[in-house]
């Protein structure tokens, strides 16, 4: 069994590709166990969201998206939103609930689409509910868990793991608690990095 931890944030366009790699990998290989570790790139983003241009120059955004779109094409990913960043704190809590209900992949796919394809503000609880419903979750139970702080320990544990594994960028894949794989590339090459 190959165990892979993936540090990822829904707000990261590269993580959408990382998610797509992992999704394909798990469908092809039954001997792979994937654990998703929430990584919040910027927990201080307001619940209304923010403009990426307040943090990164346009030419840097354009340059990054040339690479992102080239790598994302293999998975038919759509990036319409290239300028807004959103608060993902609640989204990560909802994703932990989805994981508990064995619906993480359905939830994550909807979450990434909401941000990058539709530019929806995932800092808004009603949008998180929309994503949960699309993934087939019981959103009343999901919201109760979030309000009760059910996943606070998991978020704290994730922060500690960031230090343990010295995570500096996302997505980062940790294979069998030893090997760190960070640089995204096309699927077949990346798969070799992970499971060769």
C-alpha cells in the first residue's frame, strides 16, 4: 500500500490540478491510500473575498496561468476566475465533513469548480451549502458540525503537520511519510514521481 498525504488549498489553482492527478491516480490504483491535509494559504482574506491584484502583479498572474492552463488542459479544467481570491476557512471544515461522509472527491470537485470556473465566493456560507448539496451532503448536519467546532482539532493537527513536513507550497504530496513531491508536470511523469 502506498500512502500519500496531500497538502492542498481550494484557493490554489495548482491544487485543482493536484486534486485531478490524485483523483485519476486513485481510480487507476487500488493500492493507494490518499489523505487530504487542509492547508489555508491565507486565513485573513475577508469573507467578501479580495482582488488578487492587491497581492500579485498582473504579469505574474498571467505568467502563472499560462502554466496552470497548460497543465490543467489534460484534465479539462476551466479557469474563468483568475483575479479573485476567497476565504477558504469554512470550506475546509465542510471538506472535512465530506471526508467523514466518504464524499470528499465529490465535494472537492464542486469546490474547485465553484472558485475557478464560476468565480463564486466560497467565504459565503450559502455557497458552501450549494457545494455541499451538489456533492450529496446533509448540509444541516454539515453546518452543525462546523458550528460545534467538530473539526477544529483536525485543522490544528494539519497546521502542525505543515511544520513537521516543512511544507512551503501547495500542492505538496508526501509519499509514505518520506518522499516529498512538489513540482507538477503531466500525469504520466508525475505518477512516476509518486509511485515509481
